[in-house]
């Protein structure tokens, strides 16, 4: 898909991979609707993109709240008249062992990492179908294909997103709506420090990860996401 002039929703756009994707998309000529909970950071990014002659709409959104997600989609349609691409990037990590992890934290994780993307998909599918097609890009994680002590709860939410993406890909093929899944590795963002769960375990995991493999930059991951969109790659890995 040619990105130029495509109306694209980016969730979790205020920092990390989401911000890097927004910058890349804007440079490629996309028309953006940017969503995140961090209002100040989101406003700064939106103003920067507008200052660079980019077209960007800011819609503060808590992806755990279905009504707010539907508002995001409604505002995007009101402003641009259509939605070509949805990038489900908003998410959070969690560190904890199966024996005693906090189930309240796990519920929050499921609401953001699983329900949030599904709310967004369900909201954009009807207007995409009416327009004759579109693209949904779900940001997963390589840990969804592994079993790492202390990361099972986070990995399980991304594994659920993988299955939902694969199923939606088959279900929506007839409507010319392509569903892509991207699998980042360890990335140099604040994702780890902002994770839920056991703080000491999170610190040990970050130390072990940084010692085993260099972290990708957010811009590197954003480049892979744009590559997947342009080539309509069903599954995009960082080494591809």
C-alpha cells in the first residue's frame, strides 16, 4: 500500500514506537489521527507534525475504554472522511511469575493489550468495508512466540492478539481488509520501566535482555512497520 495521503490511526502515539511510526508516516505523506493517554506529549507531537506541514489530528484516548475508542474513530471519520490504516500500537508490559502475580495487574494488561486492539478493530471494520478496503496493523512481540520466566502474562496477551489477527485476516480477506502483525524485539523505549508487576523482576529482565542482545531503536522498528505496510506483509519480523 502506498502510504501517501492514507488516513492512518496510530494508537500509543505519544512515545516510543508509536511516536516513531507517526514521524515516519508523516514524512511519507500520511494523514494522521494520533491517540494516547499522555495528553501533553500527544499535543507536542501533533504540533510538531503540523509545524512540518504534516496533517495530524490529536484524539486523547484510553484504549481500555470502548466508548473512547469509538470516539477516536468517529473523530477521525469526521475530520478525514475515511480510515485507510489502523495501527494498534498501544500496549503495556508486565513482569510476574505464575505462582503469585497480581491478577488485578493482569486484568489491566488484558484490557489494554487485547480488548483495546479489538475495540479499535471492531470500530474501523465497518467504515473500511464500506470504503472498499483498508489495513489493520497489530503490534505484537517476539515474546509471544517464547516462554520466558517472568514474562508469561505479557506474552499471553500478545499471543492472544496473534490468534485474533490471524483469524481476522481470514475473515476480512473478502472485504479487502488486510490484517498485518508486527513482532518487535527488545526496543530502546520506556516500555520496560512503565510495565506493571514486580519491579525488581523487571529490572533483572532489562539487565539480562541488554546483556544478551542490543535493543533496536524505536525508529528501526517504525521502519519495519512501514515496510510491512508498503509490501502488505502478513507477518513482519525485525530481521526480515
